[in-house]
């Protein structure tokens, strides 16, 4: 524990006071309330984890959510097990057949992505669904399984108060441009590269 330093404590108080003034001014300006489009991309771990965290947060507020998982589907996950405990609040759809390097079937992957998008559009037309999570949609867009222009148009036609969260590496530039919030997760280290296999509760 550090010794008391009245001068340092006062400098800290003054810095925090100035910071509070800046933050309060930004909060005062940000009064618009509407649904936002969030894109989580990049090569680092945590994109889907963040998306599911927001879904859990919305659920905690008593909001109804919709989840569509593109690409994934060959293996059961902890998030699916958890969210299926709330059938009245969560509409959960696993629509993929597995990672593309495992399926090795472009036509089938494309058909599944298009079927998944039809479900996503249905969720995005329901004003009672407060948040829609489109997990790994960026991968389907990256491989050309869906038409980007149509995807963007469908997202923009959603109810005004509805939030949409999109995950997956390689998000296309056009999607980033229309998003309200974009987070790019960079990889510094990953346990897999050190020979550690995927772990329950961490990767799935």
C-alpha cells in the first residue's frame, strides 16, 4: 500500500475532474436512441464471445433476442446449451455444417448460408426481437455465399429500435462503413499456437 501523498492525490483529483467534464459533455450530446449495428471482426479471439456476451446482457434486461449461427454447427457449444434454457426469450438457430475447411463443399455451404439468411431476415422483421446476433456472418460474406448488397439492405430495413451484432473475421469494407460500432480484435498470442487444444468454456 502506497504512502499518503496529498499533493499527488490533489493532482489526481484535478485530472479526474477535468476528465469528468469531458465525458459529461459527450454524454450530453449523445441523446439519440435507436438500434445500432455492431461489427466484431479481426483475427484475434473473442468476436463470438463478445457477441454472445451482449446477447446475455440483453437477456438480463428482459429483452427478446434472436441468434443465427452461420458456418458453425458440427459441434455443440456452451453458448447454445446456455441460451436454449430460455426458449421464451431466445430464438436460437444453428444453421451451418461446420468450418469450411472441414465441410469442403462450397455448394452445400452456400445453400446453408442462404437458408440461414432467410431466418435472419425473419428475425430482423420482428419488432419484438430487440437484438439479433449473426454469428460468423462475415465468413459467409467473405466466401461469397450471400450477396453483400442484399445483406446490407435487409439489415437497414430492420425495425428502428432493433440492434444487430455481426461477428467473424474478414468483415467487408462496405459493411464496416454502414456499421455504427466496429471492433477489430487483434491476436497477440493464442494458446492453440502453443499446442494447447480447444478448451470447454473458452473456445466452445
